[in-house]
């Protein structure tokens, strides 16, 4: 139990230091952007809520530095992120690619539903 508390405290300290580091990096990026572009009213290239490729590199570097239990939810999430790193980067590079297949599933749903009804009717006949 003491080991778990120690691990939790270490993780908490790591999160706090990373949060502070991220805040400093964001300030530096804002300063450099303002210095590069001046005080223009141009919108940023990335829409809000979407990561840029540079932020994604920082994210994957952060994932590699973490030492978490592999079976934990965070450990599984980090493993998943690192497993599909190239896919995520490809999606960020090409804005036409989508991360989900909802459109494809909706397109074939009527075909699948119709098939299941036809199978039911043939079984009843």
C-alpha cells in the first residue's frame, strides 16, 4: 500500500512538473509567434481543439518518458498511442483523412440491416 502511495505521489509530482513545463512552452510559442508575425489578427493554422504536428511530437515524447503500470488505464492508453503513432501523424499531415469510420458504417448499415431481415424471412418461409 505504501508503494502505491509513493507511486501516486511521484506521478502527481510528474504531472505538476509537466503542467508547468507545458505552460512555459506555450508562453514561449506565443512570444515567438508574436515576434515572427507581429500583432496581426490572423488566425492560427490549426483549428482550436486540434493538435498541430509539433504538439503531437511533444505528446509522443511525453508518452515515451512515462513509467506507468502497463495494465493500468493510463498505461493502456499510452501503449495504444505509441502503437498508432504513425497513423496519427499521417492523419495530421493530410487533413482529408478521418480518424473514425462512422461515415462508412452509416453507409453500409442499410445493406446489413436489409440482409438480416431477408435472412429472417427466408428462415420463416
